C-alpha cells in the first residue's frame, strides 16, 4: 500500500468513532468500504497516464489538519459578497471548509414545493431514503481522491429537485477556506434532479486565509432525471496556496440536458475531473472551461463523456491562457459505445502560451464502437498574434494593453457560454482583472486587489 494512503487509513481507523459521531448514518455506511478499497489502490504519480502535471503523491504527503470534531471555523459572512456579482439575486448558501452554513436569510418559503437545499448531514437524517438512494452511487469507487473523500466527508450540500420543479433564481453556494493551519477539506455535494426539474447552480471557491495551505478534495454527484435541465458554473478564485482536486460525476437519463462550466481564475494547483455517463437516449451534454495560469500555477482539466445510448449530443470547449511559469493540461475523452448510433460529439481545446516558460499539455481522444456517428476533436496551442499586436500598437494602444485585449478576446467565446446574464457580464470583468495581473478576489477575506 502507498504510504500516502496508509496515513489516511490509519487515521480513519484510530478516529472512526469521532468521525462517525459527527456525521450521519448514511455517510458512515460507506466508510468501511472506502477504507477497504483504498487499501488496494495506488496513488497515480506525476507523469503517469492522464497525470502529466498533477502530482497527487505530493498533495497527499503533508500532515494536514482534518477537522473531524467539527470545530466551527471563523467566516466573514458579514458582507454577503455574492462573488461580487451585483444583483445576481441568488439563493445564497455557504460552506466553510466542509461545513454547511446558511446565509442570514431563510429561503425555505421561496423555494418551489418539495425542493430541499441544505446540509448533507442533516438531510441524510431527516430524508434518509432520498440520500440512501443517491449518495455515492455515481462517484467512482476505483479512484483514489473520490474514495478518500467518501472516507472522510462528514457534511456537505444537498440540492434536491423533485419532479417538475423549476427553481427560477440561481442557487449559489460560496465555498470558503478558513483556518490558521494547513488543512485538508473533504467537501461533498449531491445534486438530485428528478424528471423535468430545472435549476442553475453557481459554485464559488475562495480562501479567507490566503497564506494558509489548503488541500480541497471536492466530490460533486449529479443525478439528471428524464427531461431535466441542470447548469453548473464552478468558479475558482482562491489563493496561490490552495491545492484543489475536484471531481464532478454525473449520470443522465433520457432527454436530459446538463451544462458544466469550470472556470479557474486564481489558484495554486487545480485538477478538475468531469465524468458524465450518458445512460439513455436524447441527452445533450455541454462541457466548457477556461483556465488562466500565472506565476507557477497549475490548471489541469480532465473530462470523460461516456455515450451509452443513441440520438445524443455532446460538446466540449476548453480554453487556456498561460503566463509566467504556469502549467496547463487538458485531457478529454469521448467514448461512444456499441449501439449508441446517431451520436454527435465535438471536442475543442485551444490554448495561448503568453511566455517562454509556460507549458501546455493536451490530449484529446475518441473511442468509438459504432459507425453511424458524427464525432470530432481538435486542439491548438500558439502565441498571441504578432500582426494583431503590431496593428493595435500602430494605432496608439500600448503593448501591455494590446496584449491584455487580445487575451481577453480569446477567452470571450467561452465566457459567452454562461447562461446567466449578470454572471456573464461580471465574469468578463473578472477575467479582465486577472489578465491584467490583478488578484481579482471577490471580497471573501477583505483583501484588496493587488498587482502581481
């Protein structure tokens, strides 16, 4: 067994009673299986298949603090910054590390009948049958990080949307890292959309303690019932000391539509895994992402769409802008299984390297076992257009401003995919700030924007 995993298995065995006492029966029921599974696994090393730039062993090696006694960490919620998106008019909830917290408003009377949003721990007790049916049923049981999350997660967020429910306002969950010592955060989210349900969900990651090292191990499971429509906007704007491994795992039933947009603006190291099982016919899957890498940051997106049914569509578009000594990686795989006829699937990865020290790795893949399909993939990596730079400078635009405008124009196509008008407009501003070198924090820790 790898030593990086041994320390967590030993920790769990020694603290089993405390971990279980501060969680819920449904979550606890999955822990022993996870401990057993971890004992047979190996941590993928840097340079291994699909791990060109992410070093999982080095992430797991430090002796992080783990808050199994659920000590409440301080969080500055006095100023509901809402990701600094004015007039978003969202239903606002928080997670401080891996602890669910409500905002200062009670939204229960504003939700459609039957909709439940709240603490995973509490809802697993009050609505046990719902959580038992869906919890840990979509996340993989053969991958280190999601299994480790299942072993240690004690709370999280549930969004339950019953049949025919439509939540018209965006649901916003602000994730805040807080603490004074290096901390491992096992964050969990369960999204259940039954038949014909609809919602837009905005996730925002921030660090209230920008000088503290955090390892965030996030798992999000999404059940998309028949004809449901779910949009996820996952925005990370944390700190250079934050290491985040995020897994979004979804299963789609017939005629459902799923949109997942992964936006990395400010980070230390981010590995975003998105896996979608298209289980029934007539589904539409849309995956988008932007990654801005500066200094020595790492942005690593890995996607896997599995088409198991006919008459489905999927589209992926990821763009990266890398500066300084940053590293970017995109690994995307589209699988079309036997009998999945009439599938149309497209994948695109475009990258700009803005410095001689930055590097990008890209690996688009198709695996097709039927003939009657339309599938394509492509990747480009280049530098800023020198002719465009010359043209703009010849008309009086300073070189640095011209450079910023060209980079922002490059990102525009993916930013336009955001289907919430106010969020899209604000995201354009945040991208502009980040490209100009500003640490465009949303106000979580009260830090002022600062030039790098």
